[in-house]
């Protein structure tokens, strides 16, 4: 858990963009942290490939430089790959991540040995969705109201990750790489990438992403991309239900993002870190969802509050009840 403030910064930076295919809302909030280290990207039509959309969330640590650089440039490294122009988008994503990581290593201002970032990106081309990620920021989709996982977290105690870490000369202590980093894959964090006998994808911490490929059809409703400040508090199912209920009741995506972050914000930092992180959310509606003729009866706000009681609310329930009785 990073350093925290005495009071959270709850001002939210939100935006909306739209074309004939997507209605996108985004929002970010510093919260309890002493600085805002997240970055995000939403590009409805890539300059080098019109008609292809690109969305990403980057959760920095040790400062915002790596996350901000990735947010500005990762899509360029991907579309510049020869594999991209040959139609092998999956391989272009993998190599584009590595190219970006190498380029940042050569930038003087980005060579901080203890700075890094997660990255989870969604690229949609010809109704095929590609999701690439390193770290524990996450992307999911709503398909007829059911969760479709688009990425999987990279944690040091995962069996596959642990094998690579130990083979590269590292170890895991208290679920952290070398007792330090809570992620097993990341952009930056070059102190864990010094084994020059091994290729980039075999380093203790690697920027080599996993890629999921999904065919989009008319059952797909929306996509949520967010940093772990959301996922540590709510489950995939809770996030989909939270967003879907509000979208079907007429909320704009950016307003849903703001409400989701507020839901996850801890009332104080006695929760062991839950709800005390920076928060960033992208919500991408796949038009025509939500259709007016498909509007559902949604539960009242009090029922939603009960259904989506967060983990930190559970932890603080008894304490709050005692305060109310004083």
C-alpha cells in the first residue's frame, strides 16, 4: 500500500466520446493516494488504421512517468509492427509491448529503476476484440448481462508466473517479487530485467503480455477496463451488474464510471488498502446498447446499495454501527 493522505481527493476527471459504433465514458480519481499515477487512452479510430478502436488503462507505481508515456505511445508501437500490417494483430500486440518497454529504457527520464506500470489494452478491428495485458489492471465485458473475462491478473504467486520468476533468478516473498513488487509483469521496473542471458519474456518481471482474442456479436453490450483500485473492492460480477443496471436506467457511461469509483472509495484507510488506491475506469458501450426498447426494470437505489456492499464496508460495518449508537 502506498502513502496516503489525511483526506481523499475526490475530484473526478471525466470525459465522453462517441461515434457510430461506441459510446465511451471515462473517469479517474486520485483518492487517498498522495499523487495520481494512472493514465488512460481512448481512441475511436486509430490514425494509422481508421476504423480500428483502441482503449487502455495504465496504473503506474513509483511515479506516473511510465504510465503516461505508455498511454501516449503504446498504440503507435503496436501499429508500427510488421505483424500488424500482415494481419497478425496478436503478435503485433506482444511485440509492441516489448518495443515500448525497450524504448522507455533508452529514455533518460524513464530509467527510474523502481518505477513501472501495468497496462491493459483493448483493440477492436473488424468485430474482433484483442485484449493484451501486463499486471493487475483488468478488462471484462458484459455479454447479455454475463461476465466475459478479457484479461487475467499477473500476480507473483500464480504458478506460471512463479516458475518464470524463479527461473530468472528471483524469488517471491509475501506475494511480492523479491519481497518488493506486487506484480509479476509490468512495463518499466527495469531493476527486475537485468538478466542479459535471458530474452525479455523470460525476465523476473516481463513486459510480455498475455493476449485474449474474442469475436464480438450482437450479444455484446459493453466493456469495462479499470485499474486494481476497482477490482480489489468489487468482483467482476458486481462491476458488470453495477454498470448494467445504471446504463439500462439511462445513465451516461461517464456518470457510471464516477459512481463506480465513489462506490469503491474507502471511508477511511483502516481497510488495509482496500478502496485507498488511485482509480481509473473506462466504460465502452457497444452501440446500439443500451437500446431504448430493451430498457429493463432495475432495482431501486437502496436495493443496489444492499446488493453491492463492498468489502471495506463489510470490514467497517460493526465499527460504523457502534458509532451510530453513541
